[in-house]
C-alpha cells in the first residue's frame, strides 16, 4: 500500500472491526478454500488484497457435492462476501476432469432416494448455495477445469463469469436420470442463450463442448488445455473453425465424425492436460475487476444479476417441493439406476417405463426394481 494511503488508513480505521460473518467456516471434507494474492494486470501483487478460491475437492467422484460440501460452500461464499480485503471469488474444482457433475449420486441413491422429507431439507441447503453465489458482494468467476454437468452446470451459471478449458463439456442431466433442471438451469438458460437452445439443453441433456457453449453466449472465455509436442492445440474432438455444415449452419463447437474423429482421438491420446492458460485468463479477469471502485462494482453486479435473481426467487421454493416429492418415483429410480447400474448402462429402460405407465402400473417397489439396469441384464 502506498505510504500516504497507509497513513490515512491508520488514522481513520476504527480500533476494532466488527465481524459480519454468520459462522466461521470449518474444515470440510471435499472442499478447500484458499486465499490467494490479488495481482495487477502486469502481474505485480496488490499487497494486502486477495482473491478467494473456493475449490470443490472430490475428484474421485468428479467433484460432485455432498451435503457437507454444500454447507461448506455456503459458509465460504458468505465469508468471502464479507471479507474486506477480497476482490473476487473464483469457484472451481480439483483436477482437470470436472468442475462439478452435480449432487453426489451415491448419497442420493443410498440416503435421499425414497425419502422426500429428507431431500426437501437437502434442497433447502442447495437453494441457499445458489442464493449465496447470486448474493455475493464480490464478483464470482467460475473456473471450469473440466465437465460442468447437471447441478454443477446450475451452480456454475449462477456465477457472474465463466471461463473454461476447452476440453470441458457442459450440460444438463435431469430427464435422463429422473429429475428436472429446476435447480437454476430452467431459470438461467433462457436468459443466457434464448428459449429454443434452453429447451434443447434442459430436455435432451446432450452435452455441449466449451467451444459451442462459448459460441452460444454461455461462457465469458475459453482457453486451450491440450498440449501436444510442447504446444497448445484447440480441442481436436470438435470443429474449431468457423465453417458451415451441410445445412449452412455454423458448426463451431460441434463434434467431429468419421475419419476426422479417429484422427482427433489419436492426437488427444498423444497430449497432456495443462491448465496454465486457463489460470492466466482467470487471473487476468480478476486483475481487471481489481481496477474498479469496489462499491460501484458491487452495485453493478446487483443490478445485472436481477434477471437471474428474479427468475430464481420466483421458482426456487416450488421447485424444491416438486424435487422432494419426485424422490418417491422417477428421482428414486433414476438416481438408483445411475448409482447401481453397470458403467456402460446407467439409464433405465425408458420404453418399458412408458409402456408400464400407459397400462396403469403404479409406482411401487416391483416397478422400480424392474427398471434398474443390472450387469448382464
């Protein structure tokens, strides 16, 4: 801090500062919170100022969040919001495979499935997590280090900015696995990418490349992550040129097929993942945010978040109630199928379910068990 500024601060600072944190965050399995020095655009440290990195640290389960992790995220965002020396919050995951793939399916299948009263309380926590992101007094950057799927996509879209490594895939999972994307996606997607694309993402559950998500306006920026022979190359699995497909549509970010896909997979197998360019872009954005009036920045965030907040606050409570009751039927079945099914087959037999319901079959234990995929079945 410059000497004159330091002297003014020393003369005017109260004898002791009041804490506005509800509760101190305690160590939480599956979550790390790091205080990192804030930097100026030239890389020099802004002494005394920091960025908070909230890191989902459950890489063995693709950084899916447990109930305990959700509590930890809420407290971490509350603390970062109240911290006087914090410029920005970076929300990310461990490793290079996933930012987050949503709720922990083992916990869902083994505890919440069939227990709507318990899932309703869990969804109170989930809603509070999304609200903590949307209500943070600091700008929030989602650093997408890998897959951002399901609930992971929803908490990511609650952030103000998203920067992805370009091998990442993004999308929803709800109707394929017994849920609906009403933890934020149905609120945020129409605002971010328009109704038609929102319907596509929220119902078909087809995952998009980071390049496609960037083209459609879901991401602030992307960065190459694949290094081959010492050089960064764009994601080889998707079309990265602004070319037209056979129907005259822009194909940027769409998957390659045939011989081009086989060649791309070979190139991918030769490379290594390096997230240094992703980190550079995240730090560069934090540096730009540093060079603003802090209260004017917070007010700008509050105003620009209003469309998200209005949609979210309008729907979150009835969504919570529906999701809880759904754990007696489709949610119970879908989460169990994903958790118990063989790796290559984690979806139920949708045709069999639709036929059973068309014939008036009730949701009962026999129906659920008949739909769970089994090895060799």
